[in-house]
C-alpha cells in the first residue's frame, strides 16, 4: 500500500489526508502512519507551509492541509527514482 500512496502523491495537485485515505480505502490515521514510515525511509518529507495568514487569498486553500492545521508532504528526490514499488530503484 506504500507504493500506491507514493503513486497518489506523485499525481498533480495537493492531497488532503482524508482524500488520501479515501483513495486508499483506509483511515486518515493509517495514512498518517504510512506517511511517517515513508518519511523515515526518505521518500517523502513534511514541509512547513509558508502561507502564514494568506490562506484566505490562496486558490489552493480548500485542498491544502496547511490551512487546516495539517502537515503538507512532498516527494523527495529518492521517491522520483523509484519504480513505485518501494525500494525498487529504476
């Protein structure tokens, strides 16, 4: 399921925790655990939202986790070199 999460994260746009859970047919808590695991392995990393109080002016405010108090995750260079089966280098 980790490789499926990487695949979803690699798609366009921003993904809320609840949307990721729905796409993977699991719970938001499970997705958070998977994201933490992927972060420990170096495939994703949380970023600080640099939006500050500008969320109300942002076109992404409805889909970004920053304005909802959630973490925002990005893929790392390591994840871009993977064949989507975690650990399988291209």
